[in-house]
C-alpha cells in the first residue's frame, strides 16, 4: 500500500471521489485508478474500506497518463455539452441531461469535467455557462460592486 505525494491535496470545493467514480469521470476503470494510487502516481486517502481521490488530482493524473490496454470506456460527451452551452448560453445539469438523453448524473459529470478543464463555470444559481462568458463580478464570489 502506497501513499503518493505527487499531487496536492484537495482544493476548496474539490469533491472526493471513490476510485470507481474517479475512473468514470476520466474514462478509466476503478482498477486503473487504484493501480495509480498503489504505484505512487496518484494521491489517495484510505477511508475505512475504500480509497478516495480528489477530482482535481484524478483529472491531472488522467491528463498526463495515457490509458492502458483493454477496451476503452465511452468518451465523455463534453464537446456536445460545450455546443449546447454555446447555443443556450446557460443550462443546468438536468437540462443538459434532457437535451442529451442521458442520466442527470452523467450530465453532472460532463459539466464537472468541463469545470476542471476551465471550459465551463457553474454560477451560484446552479446554471452552467461557458468560462469565457463569465463576468468579473461572477468570478469572485461575494464580491460587491460599489
């Protein structure tokens, strides 16, 4: 059992995921995520009976690590979500789910992945928008304009 120290700890608002959830987020298997933890490539936290990893750490690991052998998992439909955000200007995860015909959990994952990539931002009202469309007042929470 190894604790990798190559990744920083979770940042503020960074969700902790099981290895299965982390694998689905980045198109890998839970076993691949566990192997990365055991191999020291990914920092994980042991929580009673399973490993937890932060969203940002697993996204960073996936970006720098090519997928292994075996049948690839389905590619997240992030490009389709980006086109929908361009078309509608903003949308909730539930609206994206309806438009794509997927489970709301999958839509939330696609949006979370876009958020980690810096391509989309979730506004305080729960609507997602393209990152370049966010105003300066929206970038800093609780910022009051005088």
